[in-house]
């Protein structure tokens, strides 16, 4: 029995195919913070002990970055490069927005440490790494009590000797604290991209290590592979060490499946849309080819692989399917600020307690509650019958949201839906729009002397994946 398992912030889906090609499926609520529990129980339900192999896609890591609930992370750099992570690149998502400010870095300044050492790009040792200084740094790190450590020394991508030695000392002095070295994560130049990629790896590593080890323990000897952001797979052991490569694991699986379905149905041009409980994702398949990128910005208001939409998240340099992502899903919580302005997400109600309409103790209004009250989502059993969607608790939550704004439940239900709907198209639109603006697209036109925009627009089919197909 071959098994595919996908874990989201709200639901977990498992599909099993036996040797005769028969398919069994189940959908259950995710079980945060122990997401592995839902996977193990669902696999046991549809496949039993006869599991030959498991391919797993998950949004556990990317949701942790988006909602800023990863590990307490420290960053160690060469002396003088402490602030590279915060200085970032000179990019901003809205060029003429005078009120835009850079987001807070994943590692605050008091958790960024320096060590005196220096290698040149040609390999000359300008300043040796002192083992005593490295152990003194380890003592300072121990006092700071990080849950993970990222190390990014200057030019370590080509000459990693200092970084490797520092890693040996830190791992010996800080048992139980995972240490991510840039030379083990990304052997490429450019200090900010290498620092950001290594930092994100460290930020989600404790969560993913714990999660994958528990899954392997619960599923026994069956080989477990993890979907990568690139659309390929990696071993579970590698994903534990380098989870940054599986950051868009779940969404990438949806795009790969959409491409296969589109080919079977004879569609070459497809826009995929993945509506989950925490985020909404979109990607472009053009001429039968999946859009890909060598960089990805995660944790932004609009996460994307496009260079035109940068500056509000952490830029990581990994091969990835080009997916545009916004923090507006079915479980995204709606709230009013002090000025009466309405916001939706990025915080999600998840599976515990979930939207109010699930009747599991949720009291805050979500996009799903609004859609239930407006009739876009029917009431009744959901997720293999494990829960029941009810209108009354959704109405109570929306009445509470609208109370401070002078609105009743029905009137306030339009507000989170309107805000979410304004975010959702931006993910779907940004994928084809940003990609068509790339210079290399012009060479694909029938007549290279005329711009692409002068030709009739191509027709794209839409493939919807995820737990919530788009409502009208």
C-alpha cells in the first residue's frame, strides 16, 4: 500500500493506493501542536500496517514562519556582520509607500552574536579562529538560552574551515541545541541570502525534527520521504537537518498533482489555486511547464518567487516551484484594530480550537464563519464526519466582532469575507502577472519584434486544490 499524506494548519488528508490501483482517502482535523498524531492515526485508518512507502507534504514549517511561532533562534556571524540579516536588500514591495517599514527580523539583535575570525574569498586566513573565543561564545549562547543556532561566517560558502570548526565546538558545548551551518545549507555567495536561508532553517528545525521523528516512530519501518519545495522528494533524515528545502512542501505537492491532472485532461496552461486554513496559494503552469524559481520570499504579506514583489519577508535561496502565497485562509482570524479598521490573518484559528462554526470552543470570527453565515459553506458533517459545521456559533462570533463597530452579525460577516477576497486574488494574479513581466518571456512570443502584450491573451484553466475551493 502506497500512501500520500498532506498536513495543513487545519486539516490532514491521507490517500492510499493498493496494488490493484484502488484508492482510499480520509480527511481529519490536524492535531496541533502534535501534527504527527493526525498523520499516524489517518494512515492507520486507510492503510493499516501494510504500508510500503509514504510520501509526505506539509505546511507545518511555512506556517510557523508566517505566524512567527518558530524556535527562539540565535545567529553567529563574523565580527562586523552582525546586522546583515536586518539590513537585508534595498527592496520594498510598495515603492512609493512612505509609511512602509521593514519587518522585524526572525532573530532580534540581542540574539545575534559576532566572533573574531576572517577568511578572504581566495582562502587566505586574515584572522585565525581561536578555540577559546569560540568556547566563550558558546557560554554566552548558553546564557541566552536559544532553541536553535544559525552560523554564517564570511566566505564560508567557498572556505568553510572556520565555520566547520566553530560548528564542532558549539555542538559539543550546547548539547540538544541544533546548529545550522551556512556551509551545510547553502554553498552560494551573497551574505544576506545565505544568512537568511540559514536562519530560516534554524528557526523551523526544532519543530520539524520533533515532528518527523514522531511520525517515523509512529509509522514503523515504512520508508518516509518528504516533498521538497522544488517538487521533488528528500529523505526524512535530510528534511530534519535541512527543513528549509521543504518549506513549501505541501503547496508544491499540489502544483505537481495539478500539472499531472492538467496533462491528463489536455490542458497546457493552468493556474492552480490552493485554499487552505491558514494561507491561499497560487501558481502558474504554462505550456505544460511548472514555473520555477531559485529564490523565494517567505513570511511576507505576499510570499512569492518573483523579484518584482520583494522586501516584506525573509528571502531564501532554494530551488522552488514559483508559488504566490498570502496569509488569508479559511481559518484566518478577523479582528478590528483600535481605529476600527478590519484585518484578516495571518493568525489562524487552525484546528484547535478552529473556526467558531466547528463547535470546538473557537470564539473568534474567521473567514469560514463568515462564509457559513452567508450561505457559501453548507452546515452539516465535515472531514469524514468527525465534526459538524453549525451556523449559530458562527453568528455569535461575528456578532461579537461587529459589536464594537455598530454592526450586527450578518453585516459584519461581509467584512472578513471582503478583506479575505481582496487578498486572495492577489496570490492568483501575482503568479502570472509577475512572471509575464520577466524579460525572458518576450523571447517566447511568435514575433520577437513585438511585445507579448500585443498578442491575444491565452486561456488558462483553473485547478483548485486544498481544503476550501473558492466560493463565488
